[in-house]
């Protein structure tokens, strides 16, 4: 059976059985990154995350969303409902999520799919570790957070007007879609690009594409509105099929370099009339980065937990380190290091320019070194960022990696940036890139190991 058909059947099964594919994530799902649709892929059994040491469903949460609920419970703050968006604007303010991050997805690929169509797209907002989804006339707002210990944790907030709004965690059923091979086998996020018909239904016979920063621009944004300019580069955004039976090749000239969406749907019903292409590109990178951070976290904890049992069974001293444990940790961390340094990033061939202040606001959120440089500085002509090292190295998900994993990641980053490793995955980094990133991190990231401050010379070595 074709994978796309199987994915769709799984989605239908989730809906029919009440095993909610939790949407949310929104468009996340629907698109978190390349966006477009989130199908229930072959999911892992939720029990895989319920066993020690993870215990996903019962372990305490500590993330931006759970912290907001604690403030609501204590009376430190409250949410206000306003207009068509209900609690949305107040929620974004409390979570410090910028309106300029709004992206719009119109494929029917989430919990409130009956609300979604090209005339009523779903809006997604995000910051470095929280995502919020909004459907026009929707019953709930959809939230997810990158929890340092648990990965993607999913929530809903009812749009009913009540005295004390409650953000409710959604557990096991969400993992049917958000804990699959498509999310690196951990609770996480998924961005898809898909062809969509006039009713918002995915044209599965044309295929779907899982998106991250390595995806060619021409494959991105199917099922998403896109505003901004990008020269002669092509993409699948703003495209609505005239027939669900349409076949490739499909011309999308009217979907390119779009700055105004008002002819496509009622933009006044949303907090913004834009779906900024720079925000889309950041979202695509970030969703997969969160998955790989969670994977490194989980695999390290699972390896250490298994080692404890093995040492006990074989009567080895407590703390005895097995080669297999070290190998498992290094393997998970290596994939993370490559992604953080934008290995295999798809090149840009023309300048990208968003339609909102997102790029400026995003840049202002990050730390700068003594020369005024930041990992949040954009390039947007050759690649996404001027200095190709992910800003998520400052995130709690990175900082609270298990010590064994964090040590490996920092050592590998230093080996690459100091010029000791010029192997193929890192050949896209020039000597100037390596030196600049190393200097920025030295100035802006506390608690780096002492060896990061040793004199170094960036020079090629034998792979």
C-alpha cells in the first residue's frame, strides 16, 4: 500500500476511534516546517514513552505552557477573550509569542479540520519553544511546548468564555501522530508540504514532502499561504488545485512573490494578514531541531538507564561504562550536531524578503557578541542565517540535555568550529564561518568548557 495512502488511512482511523491525532501541532503538523499537512504516520505505541526513564504521561512538565497555567492558577495573571480570536491575543502576550510569527495553513490536516479550508486557513504562531494554533470559529486553541525533559507536550485551551480558563494537557492519543518515525521516534513536530484542492483536502496521489532546512525551496509550502518575495525561485505555496484529480506538472505562477492575501480569504478575521516566508523558514528549521534535541535526550537517558540494569545483572560496579552506552549516546548526538550546524541545508539562489517585521523582531531577541554579531542574524541570500549555527543552542532543551549528551555535543561542536573536523558533513562551513561562530558562542553562551577558550587556528584536517 502506498505510504501516503496508508498515512491518510491512519489519520482517518485516529478520528474514527477517538484516538485524536491531536492536531495541533498544529499546523505544525500540518505543516510545521515545510508545512502543510500532518498525517498520522505509523506511530509508536504510547507505552514506549511511559516506561522508565521517560514516563511521558506522568512525569512533571516544566515548559512555557505549564508555567503559564501555574501563573493562572495562582492568580498572578489572567487571560482575556476578545473578538473573533477569543483568548488568542492574550495567550500570545502571556507566552511572549510575536504576532509577526503568524503562518497560515489551509490543508485539512488537524483536529479541527472541518474548520480549515483555503477560505478559512489555520494560523500558527511560535517562539523558540512554544507553538500556538488558531482556527476561525474553532472550539479550542491548540498549543505545544518543547519541554526540556519530555520533548513535545501538547495542550488545548477551550475558547468558551469562563471565569478561569484552563489549559489542558493532551497525552497518549497525541503520540499516535506526534511520536512516530516522522518525528524521529520521539514526541515532536512535523512539517509537511502537500497539494490541496479547493475544499482543503490533500491530493494524496501527488505525494507529500516532509520539510526541514534541507528541503529544496521548490518542494516547500504546499498547503500554506506564503507572503514575501523570493526572486525567480519557485515554491508550492498559495496553490489551490482546480481539481482533486489534477496531475503534475502544475503551474503556480500566481502563487509566487505574493504580498497581499486579501483576495484569497478574509484577512481581517486574523491578527495579521500575512504568512511571512522568513517565519516559515525559521519554523521549518526549528521543528526538526526540537525533534533531534529530544531524541538525543531520550536516547541518552534510555542508554544510561539500561546500563544501570546491565551492571546490576552482571554484578559490575555502579557507574561502569559500557562501550555500547557510549556508542548510543554519540550516535544520537552526532545527528544533532550536524543539524545544529546546518549540514545539508538547501541553498538559496535569490534574496528572500518577508512581508512583516518578523525578521527584525526575531533578530532582536537573541544575544549579541562584543562585535554585535548574533546567531539570529539572517543571510537570506545564500542561506537562512549569516552564521550557520542554530540559535537553539541557547534553548532550555539544549542547556538541560543530560550531562553525558551535552558534553558530547559541545565537544563535537568545538572540534568542527576549531577546524579539527573538516569532514564532508561540515564542508559547507568556511574558515570564516567557523571562527565567527566560535567567537560568538564564546561571548554569548555561559558555562562553555575551558577548552573552548584555548588558542586555536581554524585549518583543514584529513577527514
